[in-house]
């Protein structure tokens, strides 16, 4: 049993991202407690928690990444188990919120699945959620429980600032919806902003229509929250090179990397893709062009702030302050 600042605390890690969980454990100084995730022959899932959680503040690490439905059910079942075992509270550390792209109805008779997932979390008895870069900020409004949404932009910008030493940068938003994120990123480098005007005729397919802004003779850094099939990324990178950019880099929070995304990136004009470890990279997702930076330290510190009833935002505000005062 861990007693931190006078409170009984347990930290658990489900199946989605054990390497990140180990980094969070190290950063927080809280040992990961044992939980067995059981899969029956017919595909049903159960969990078995070895030690008592009665009266504990429970923290559990789980991204609802691929296989999204399995990871989602693991989390819901785990939450039900610990609440029935008289846990004092359940905080979910969910670096990647699956189904977040289904946050509104774009056509008649479509679901708003991000809201449905929020309802399921609340019914399961989850008390608080900590996420990194929700696809849409309004998802926070789907919850009646506290949900913290922290940006990974400062970490990604820090990599470019210290590791690459790039000059004549232009920061590029891959669409109009990502302009706010790209503008914050550009502020770090005091760089101009460009926008790729695209249309999406169907899911996971994008067509570049135009580039708004001057990229000629500049190093372009495309900034996004998710790289899925990499179709948007590759098309945008090629359009930037055709418009006169000298090189193209990419930065994104969540490396979903579906289908042949890795092969597309390898064969593209992009020099390097920087992502975080909100999602564990599969064994076949390794590439010389892909680099990961870890959010483990930040989430570990966030846990300690929650335990002490201190604001979590000051952790991320300090990173942004450091970026702004270089």
C-alpha cells in the first residue's frame, strides 16, 4: 500500500500502454499494483485485482487506442470492479481518448459517440479523467465529472527547439480546424503560420485544394493532434514541397498509424515525424523517420498534484512559460 501525503493511493496499468505506465510510475514514485485482465474464449473480458483497494484513491492508466473497443471495455470493467470493492475514487489517466473524432453530427442520423463514451464512463463510476490533446475541446462539455485536457504542443516544440535548431520556419496547420493549435506552436518560434485548405470527400481521405500563406524557401513544420492513415499528412507535405518549402517536418500528439501509415511516411518527402507516447507503437510501426517524446513525467507529476489537491494546470503552464521566455 502506498501512502502519499497522508492518502492511500494505488496506481494500476491496463493493457493499452505498459511502457508509458512504467514511466508514469517512475515519475510519480508510485508502484504499479497488480491487476489481471482475463479474456475468455468467446471474447468477453474480466479483471481480477489481487489486493484491497478499500478507501484508496485509485489511478488507472489506459488509452482507448487500437483495439479501441477492447481497451474501452477493459477500462469500464476495471472501474466497475474497483468501485464495487469500495475504492474512495477512480481517476483515469487516458492520454488518448478513442472515438473523440465522433464529436458532432456531420450528417443526418449519425451518432455522437464521444458523448456516448462520456456517459459510459460516468455510469461506470469514474470520478475524474485526465487526457492529452482531445481532438475537440468541446468534449469536455460532454462530462458532468472533472476532465482535464492538457496540450502536448510545448513538449513537441521543445524537441524542435533543442534537437533540430531549424531556421526560417513556417508552422503549418493541415486544416482550418487546427489553426489554434498551430498558432500556439508557431508562437514558440516566432514563426509565421500557413494553412492547408483541404476537403475530405470521405473518412480517411483528404484532397489538398490550396495553401494559405507563404512557404517558399522555408522549413515547414506541420502540426496536428492525430496521425491516423497519414493520408492528410503525406498529401499536405507534398503540396508544401511543390509550393517551394525547403523541407517538411511533422509533429503530432497521437500516433494512431492505421493501415499502411508507416510505409506512406517512409516513402514520403517528410524528413521526420515527432510524436508522443500517448499510444504504444506496434512492433511493425518502427521507422527511422519517427521519433517519440514521452509525456510520462508530466502525467506522473499530475498524479501528485491531484493527490495534494493542487492545480494540475500549473505543470503545463510552467512548460509554456519556459517556451515563451527563451
